């Protein structure tokens, strides 16, 4: 006997059909941003590496690894600003944000988290901010911090909210210590301090020992018993908790900005001796482990399949890399010339891995030149967002590269390399022009220069074919005057223009 069709069965049928045809949700996005990690610190792209990075190597095996990826600057605040806005840092400023410095941003800037929130994304930044806050002094009638290098614990009302930080730039949630080697040394959640700094961190009087190099801490307020060795573990735990609280039916964006392996070089005890490259190598191992914990959390919470994971670094490695190469034969800069701060390739040529299950083919390697500035336009496209005309003026959409769809290579017309106002470089295709006789903001030590076969140049500018000479040893400035003129003119046009991408 046939059963009668009831109202409830019809409803159930309609729900089933609806669920079966429901559009796939927008992808979650996680950016893991290392600090001062060089191209050669990623084991998978350094055949002579002395540092194991199994988690990041596995991420590369499951996604796309870029061999020609660049940060906007050779230092951290500018690169972070560029990543979050799709705008070259030099359109705003060249320097980092100092202790108690003002925001790098203008309030009119459109950030990546602000864009994603228009599509219903939950957004969070955890870790290093280093992009400034609107600090208010109790000791000046205007509220100005007159000398950021001499702020005492009693100069600021720590109970009041701080404006101008992550929660004013599109992030729903923030947790971090701001910047590990800049005051105030305290935890901030959203826009408030969890505990008021009541003591003063004196220069290099931290109360602990580093595993390599100096503390490099600036003098300033700190909370009682502040322990730098607790920073990375605390940030990791907060990140795992935040991921665990996310729902599968609402997209999220997480910007996890690590304080490692930036100095102070302070791997936790359990990572001591895990590399063959000293304390820094051990710190990179811990950085890799932290990235692995994030990937594990995504998987355990059922979020892995619909999450874009991006790993990169804000700039090249610090000056300790020269001694490390001589002592341990580990080259944090890889085959590239120069380090952090430099316009030499090693200052901004960084690791970059992108994983997106079912969208990006596992184990692929792209030689396409990409900048971190391009993440803005690319992620907007992935989230089905049309960029406003005044947003991301320097950002190219790399989604066709990620998905291996047809596109005209090179996708970028050109890329500007710059740290400080004095030296500029421009890369177009294989050619790189630098408008100075050097790409360095400090001289390479003689013993390291001899080891790598570097010599100084005496031409007013430099020209390299990066395909044939990635180590920047063969200056072709005098051989191709027309190419020098072309690139110099294009550089000036970019610097004078308001944007480099036409939409």
C-alpha cells in the first residue's frame, strides 16, 4: 500500500534539494606571516639547509610554492602595511613604526579585512602588529607622546582603550604583544591591556639570556615579570583556541603574524639543538612547528578543505645570517645577495607557499614573479569581491596562476623594490635595474663577500639579468643603455603615479 504524501515529507524533500544544490561557502583564509625568515630558511628550497622544516615542506607538497616571491620592503612595518592594503609602502612612508609610534594607515585606507567583512567574514589578527596605535599621554595637554623613546609607566592611562590598532582596521579580534622587542611589553586583547605595565624595561636588562645575538629590546614600560620566552607559545595557544571557535558555515580570515624567527632569538627549551644552525636554526624549527600546529587545528576542526593557507615572511634575514653562514654553512638568504633592509635580492625575496585544496594542484611550483601586495586583489577575487577603484592600487589578481588557468605571463608589468628613500629597484621580466651603485644599505663583510665572490660596482646604476644571474654578480649597466633608460623611466612613472594596476 502506497503511503500518503504528507506536508512534512514535502518540506523534508525541499530542504534536501536545497542542501544538495547549495552554493559552496566562501573560502576561509589564513595567512601565517613569519618575521625575518629568509628564502633559504625553508628547507625544501635550500639544498644545503641545516634547518629541518617538515611542516612547511609538507604545506608546499600540498600546495603551490613560489620561487620568485617578494615583500614590498626590506623591513617589517612597511611590508605588513603593503600586504594588508595592496599598496606599495613607499606611497605612505619608508620607515618602520617606532615604539609608541602613530599608525602607518590613513583612516581612508581600505584593508583586506575590511573588504572581507563585506562578505560576512569573521576577522582576527593575532601576534605582531607593528603598524602603530593612537597613543595618548597623560602628561601633555594635547595628549601627544613628545618623546616615544622616553615613555614611563606612569605616562599613559593603561586602563583606557587604545585607538588606531587592528580593531580599527577591519579586524574583529586582536591578541598580541604589539611587537616583541618594542615597548610596551604587555598583552593587548582587542584594544585594551590585560595588565597595566608598572615597571621599566631597561636596555638589555631583561633577566633572561638569548640563544643567539642580542636582546635588541628598546627601553620602555613592561608588566611585572614579563617573560619573552612565553610570547610565541601564548600566541600559538590563542590562535589554536580561536580556530577551534570558528564555525564551518561562516567564513573567517586569520592574520597570524609571528614574532619569530626575528631577534631576540629565543627558541623554547624543547627546540634547543633541533637544527644544525645554532639558536636561530632552532627558532626556525619552532616557527615551523607552530605553523604545523595551525595546519593541524584546521584539519581537526574540519576546516582544512575549505581554507586557503598562505605562508610567507615580511623580509629577508637579519645581519646574524652572515656569521651563521660562515660558522654553520647555512645560508638564510639562499643564493641571493643581501639581507634585511637591502634592495639587493636577499632583502625582499621571501618564501611563499599557498595551499587551497581542490583549487590549487598539490606539489606545484610557480616561477611567476609575485609580490605580497598581490594577495589583496587575489583574495578579493577568491572571496567574490569586486575591488573598489580606490582599493589595492598596486595589487594584481593571481588567481589564474593559483588555479593554473590561462593568463599572459608575466602577469605583473613590473615590481618596485625599495626599503629606504635613497635606493630604488625595478624588476620587469628578467631584468632588474637599481638606481644606485649598490643595492645595500650596509656593506657586506669582507669574509662573506670573499666566500660568495662578490665585488663592488662603480657605475651610477646597476642592471642584472635575474634569470641568468640571480646572485647579482654580473652588472650589465654599461652593456644595455637602452634597457637602463627604459627601466629608469618606468620606475619614475610608477613613483609619480597613483597606481600601477589599471582596472
